[in-house]
C-alpha cells in the first residue's frame, strides 16, 4: 500500500500480522 501526504510518499514494505514492520518513506520534490 502507498499513501501520499504533503509531498511525502509512505509505502508499506512488510507487515507483521496487522502491524507495519517496514515502511519506506520518500520525499517528492515540489513541482
């Protein structure tokens, strides 16, 4: 799953049951 917020992208990489185990956060440059 991916979500974008205020110029940031959050992507769930790994789940441990229902808990997020690993999250990838990237900053998108302003257009």
